[in-house]
């Protein structure tokens, strides 16, 4: 299974990615092993979705990174209207 995940930090910054091990990947983000999230505080998972294959997960990741996808994340997830998970 491949997980598409949305991370949020205390400054309400968003990071979107995909991995086959979300716990390991979150630890990498929080230990500053990822340049794009390094030095931006602790991250927590705000949303995640699982997919059977990487190509489907990559399409969803791309959709979430679009302006419409980011607007959905901000309006639904960050405002607490959707389940956090």
C-alpha cells in the first residue's frame, strides 16, 4: 500500500507527499532529513489516504498539490471539518 499524506506544522504550513511507510517518513520530516520541511518545526499528519499502487497515489498527490487541492486541504482539513488521520 502507498500512502498519500498531508503534513501540517504549527505555522499552518502544508507538505504533501507519498510513501510506503508513513510512520518512517514522518520521523524523517521531524528529524530534518527532508530539505523541504527541515527547520520548519514539528510536523503532524493532518490527512492520509491509502492506494494499492504508486501510480494512483502519485496522481492523487499531484491533485492535492494543485491550487484546487490545496484549497480543499485548507478549507476542509485545517478548519477541522474533516477527519484527521
